[in-house]
C-alpha cells in the first residue's frame, strides 16, 4: 500500500515545516549540508585496501547581511548532500527521488531505495550551468510503500 501525506509522519524526524513539506505523494526532504569530494577513494575486492576519499564541506554564503539563510552556489560537478530529516522505514520500502524543481534545471541525484534507516547520502550531480541551493531548500521527496 502506498502511504500518503500525514501517514508518513511516523517515518520521519526533523521535519522543518510540516505544512510545506507534506505532499500528497510523500514528504519533501530538505538540505542540511553539502560536501565536495576532494580526493579519490580506493576500492579493492576484499576491502582490506579500501580508503575513503576526503569530502570537504561547502559553506553557504548569505546574499545580504540581513539574510537568515545562505546559499550553496554549486558549480557543475559531483557533491554529497545530507538531509535535515532522519528517515526510518521500519516497515515497507522507502524511495527518495529528486523533485522536478531541481531536475528541470539539469541537476539530479539517483533514486535511493531502502528499508530501515536511510544511511546513504545522495550523490548530487550538478549540471554544467551550476545550481544554487538555499539552506533548508526542498530538493527530494520520500515515498513509502508498506
């Protein structure tokens, strides 16, 4: 069964503004942080030589001093994002997809399918024209099937 709106509240902690984030088909997820890969990751078959690459935080910049929130001004490339919300789909299957407001400009993250806690950080692909994301912007939607 596909869950709608308020039926999803028990699966998500840390919702910033329920009235805005609850949608008919899911809950919109918001950006907490952005990091950029700055060194290679080493992967081998057995894992004994595995070494994760470095991820440097990208700091948001305020457009004017009186602004409460800043913007991540991202050039084309790959980034890792973290959501403000904590998600646990203890029963069923969770799916996180990018919102059309992001994909219409050529940027996206792959869909994430999971059970239990969402432990993956989405890999954000930013188009060559760039992408500006305001702190706490809604960029993805969680949908749940039970």
